[in-house]
């Protein structure tokens, strides 16, 4: 079965969505907005809702709505308004401490009955670094070195209670068997954490691990840890190369490739005709503010094109070597690919990025959107998709009401949930605690 997540972002993923008459930007700070969107996705039996995050106020606040909510807190509120849909939140290994983050996601998994997922990011932005006492972005490789140790510590903490540690023996006066609760005793280059976690093992064993990043470091990290990978591609060939590479890396490390799900982003403009869908996309692009788009391009690539004419070509010498990029290297490469293949003007490039920031934006009928999803799914490019509605709630409603039924009729997507946890939805096994079969435990 396909995996389909709803990637929720305030008024929608298109940068001008807040200006579109059918959105309500004032609801970006209304918890009921997100609860209702999650309920809409759950009615369509989608696998999960996903929230991105960054620990800084974005510099483009002048021209776009941003949410005020910390996403783990927000998803806790969404959990009580839903029953089955998964709840995936971004959190940065660069600016959390492992113990606090382990507690937060463990709590979300308990509160939701086993629906939590952690999107692991390393955070490349300068503004975030400056909010945590740094003068510069930590180097790309050092961010991933910290991330590896960070995840190792969090997994130890989530394992520190065995599943049967709570015995609830009221007659004997024993609540928990403390021989089944373990200090982790981690000492490493970045962290020293004694443990154990001050919460029992969560319903899923531990939340689903998600990773977003397609650089060389990102691919290696994903192959080691991720159970789902969020990625961005503009062509079927690029998606197929990434998919095959990840599955091979996973197998080489002794993991089951079927237990690592590759999920590109897709932002669909849906119309009753193809021309109607393209006209809707043009309507959104005409609402964009070039100053915002230029700032977003600089954030994605580090390249400032504001001194060049919008309707002139993208300067060939403006982009340097990817190895010099300390930000998001994979997105830098993706933008370069768009420029090389399409030879856009600067304005056209800004419009290409306005809907998905490098994720695939597709305008077409419900049948054409379903065809695109089926083609990538059946031709070794994706295990499913992060659906990124260009505007909310209408874009999500169009997808769930018009595209999902087509996928269901084709036998590609569920008509009912088969389980209750995010692991059930993704077809992932429940991990056992590393301490359950330790020599000390079995002696």
C-alpha cells in the first residue's frame, strides 16, 4: 500500500497561499485549524500529519504567515482530537538535548496511543544558530556527527525501560521491577547522559524515526537510522536514483530495505481540467512577492540574485561548488538542476520554487495526479508521498475527496486503518529494548 502523509503548513505550502481568498491566515494561530485539518486527513485514512519546524523567526515574516506553535506541543493537542492518524514532528539535533527530546517524544507517543514520529533534522540556518549562542552555522559534517551521537543517546533512553518493567503488584507493594530499568551511562564526544528515562517504554517501543536530507552525509545517516525518509525530487529519474541508492545502503548495513520508506514531497494543484489546474497555479504565482522569493532562494542556496533583473536569465556564475555549502546541500543541487534543465529567468525560477521550495509541484486533474503517484510508486521512485497542499484547507480537501478515492479504487491505498499505531500504518516492526536480551537480564 502507498503511504500518504499530509504535510501541514499554516495556510498552505505555496508562499502566496495566505493571500488567496479561500484561505484564512488568521487561523494560522488557532489550534482548531490544525485539529480540523488532521481530522480531514484521518477521514481519508491518510497515514500521518507532519509538521516542519525551525527554532528561529524566519526573516520573511513581512511577506508570509508563520505558525507560532512549537510542533510537539501542537501535535499533543491534535492527538486528543484524532484517533488513528500518525503525528510526525520535526525536532533538531543541533539545538535540543537528547534527554529532553526523548521525554517529549515519549510523552507524545503515550498520549496518542502510539502514533508519534520524529523527523530528525540538523538545522542549517544562521538565525537558529544565533539563537543558541553561536556566531555561525556549525559545519555540515559536524552537524551530522552530532546528530549520530544524539540519536544513539535517544534510542538508549527510549530502551532504558523494558516492556515488562511495570508490574503493578498491589499485593506485594511493587509498582515496577527496577531490575528492568537501566541506566544508559553514555559518555561521548558531545554528550554525557546517565539515564534512565523517567518514563516507561512507549506504545511503539519508540517513535518512528524519520529523516529529511539527501546530501551524501544525509544519505548515510538515513541508511543507518531512518525508518522513513522525506526527500525532494523534480524528475522520475532523480527519484529512482535516490530510491535505489538508499535501499542499497540500507541492505549493506544489514537492515531490511522494506522497513525504510522513501517519501518524496508532492504539492498538487487540482482542477477539473488540466488547464483549470494550471490556471490555478498561475493565479497563485501572480500573488507572489519577488522580494520574498529572492530571500527564500538565498536561504535555500546561499545565493543572492537581488541585484539582477527578474526577467533576465539566472547568471551562470552565481552558483559555486556544492562542497562549499554549509547549509542544505541537497536543496542547492536540486535548484541547480532546475536551472540547468529549464534555463529559467530569475522570475520563473522564483515561481518554480514558490509552491514547494524544491519539492515537485504538479498541476492537473485528479486522474493525472493519481497517475503521477502511481507511476512513481510502481516504477521504483517512492514508497509513498508527503502531500503538500498549496492552500488549506481547500487543497487538502481536494486531494482527499478527489484523488484518494481513485487510488483506493486502483487498489493502491487503504479504505480502512488496519492498526492503531504509526508503525502499523507504515508496516514497520515494533523494536524491542536492547536491554531485554542483555546478559545481565537473562542470567
